[in-house]
C-alpha cells in the first residue's frame, strides 16, 4: 500500500499545475490534475484523495460549484480554494461552502504544503 498522500489539483492553468506538482512531489505528495470541473468530478468519483486544491475559475464552472458537489459526494475530503482574484467575499463564500483554506495566487510553496494537509 502506498503511504504517499494523493492530492487532486483542479486548475485550468497547465503551467501552474506543473509547478504545483513539482513542489508537492518534492514534499512526498502524489498528485492528479484536472483542468475542468467535469474532469475533477470524474477523478473524485474514481480515486480516493487525501485533499483537493481547486481554482475558483474553471472553463466549465467554478470551485464553489465543485465544493457543492463534493459536499454531497465526498464530504470528508479537505478542500482548499485557489484564486488569483481573491477578495474577502469570495473567501467567506468558499469557507462557508466547506473549504478549509483559501489561497491566493501566486502560491507560496510553504502555503501549498499547509493547504495539502488535512485540518486537525
């Protein structure tokens, strides 16, 4: 059995996903990537993840819609919302929807590590 944590990264920016994957790999975290809301739902239905990091803006929806879906289908999974357009209203909406963290881009590697660990 693999003891490495598995994290789903949901973001349509391929370069950012590659950077996050490299950073997380150095921390001993395996990742899967979804670039769209529908891809994320399929991955979440197929694999067992330890955490999910989702961008707020996706080509076919948004991170809050994913949070709503996850609350019904995988409510125990910790989720952090990433965005380049952070403001207090969006952060509050994400936290109320079930996110445990709200991360502004560009992402600091230390914050990335924190965001992939489940809250106590």
